[in-house]
C-alpha cells in the first residue's frame, strides 16, 4: 500500500506523556479527572496543554468501560415527524448538556418504533442516561432486555418504567379548559383539525379527548376534521373543502400551530374575517404562531420547565439508580393573540 493511502496514526496517552515529559500514569490520571492521585497542578496543566497540542482525543468506549461513565446522554426522538417542538426540545437539551460538560447522542426513531410496539430498539451505545421524547414505547422494548435495566431513563410523556422518571405536560386538561372557555364565550360550532394518522391510530390522543369531552359535556356534537398529514398546506386544503360543504365554523382548534395556520389561510381566502367570523386556536406556541398574518392564539408547551425538571432528575438518577420512580406534570398555558376573541 502506498504511503499516501496509510491511515493516520491515532494519538495515544504515550504521545501526550512524551510531549509533556512525564509518565503515562500521570497523563491517564489527569485526563480522566482523577483527583485522588496527588499530581501538582502545574504538571496537570502541562499535561492538558500537551494533549491539546498533539491532538489527543479520549476513547469514549474505553473510558466508559473503565469508569462506568461516558459523559454522553442519549436522546431518542421520532424524526419522521420532526415537529417544531421536538426540535426546540433537542436544542434545549443540547444547551443543558454543554453547560454540564456532557455530549448528546441523538437517536432518530421512526413513528412505528416511537409510538407503537413494532420493530426493535436502536443499537445501544454507552451513555450515562436516555431522554425519550414522546417515544416511551421504544423504551418499553428497550427494557425487555434486562441488561438495560440499570440505564437511567427520563420519558417525556406519561409512560412509567423502573429506574426511570416521566415528565409530562397537561395537554388534555389544557385542551379541555380552552374549549370550555370558547363555549362559555358563546361559540358552539367548534371544529378540531387533526392529522389522519392520529385519528386512525390514537383514539385517546389528549388534544382530541379534551376537545371531545368539552363538547359532549356541553351537549354539543364534536366535529373532527381529518388532515392528510401535518402540513399547513394539507390543513388549508381540508379547511377549504369543509367550508365549501358546511360553511364557516365559529371556531377552529388545530392539532398544531402549522395546522391552525393552514386553516387560517383557507378562512381568509374564503372571505372570512379572523377573529370576527371565526376564531382560530393552535397548539405548541411555535415561532410561526406569533409571525402568522393574524397572530395565533395557541396552547404553549412549557419547554423550559419540562427540560429543567428533566435534566435535574436525570443527573440525580445517574448518581443514584435506586431512586423511586418520579412523575411530574408541568402545566401548559393559553397564549392569547389576535386570532381569537377573549377567553374570559
């Protein structure tokens, strides 16, 4: 093999020791953070500078096997429906990881694995803990292998497992409250736009359940309008067809802000005035909600509170696997904007 095809030599602890002029043992203790061994701080600093100079990078696998810690957090999330909220959660997790000198390994799941019982869990790499964003069913399969029992897990959702905690947000209660307030304001013709796959596969989905129960409790007939997917374009098309057949509803409640924005476009292009003729309410408080042509009233997911609780509990569970299972429900809030009248 020609010289130009040779693989670059991996920098080792011995290379760092040679550059720093000290023993491999001193280098190992310093770079692993071992403070139990007495090494002068001047020597530790010289070792760190030498490691930087020669380009030394620790072997994560070897470190994990030796210390039981990788300083990596795995994040499991469905990426075949990358919602704005899941992306914002990933960003917040990465920020907290950097602040605490952790790295993040993102594992993308398909919808079947995240929400259903099919498929197999992703290949497992050494991580100190796992954060599962709305993918508790994948954790359920993961726990079927008993060798994974000691991996600390935080589920963002309502699922419950041993050596795990769950942090959820009160979607059902907030949806129920919102629709109750809309009804109390005198609007009774309320349509809920929801993706077709949610309608088909998740009859107890919390937004729909809160909407449906509020309508039924008031003696009103729920109207679920199916959207072919989750895009604003699909929602606009579904809303156009509904208006052509049924006329203008008094209120539209979208499964997401994107769906509510698509419905708003359909209403405006059909000659309706928002909110004078029709109120529109979204879900998620995405950046697009406030930037919409008519700023969108929406149900805000409390990401900051969710991630603060998630990180605090994950760090404590990494330190003590024997902690009892904990559950928290972080309250959502209704953000009122111009697309909706006052919800007194």
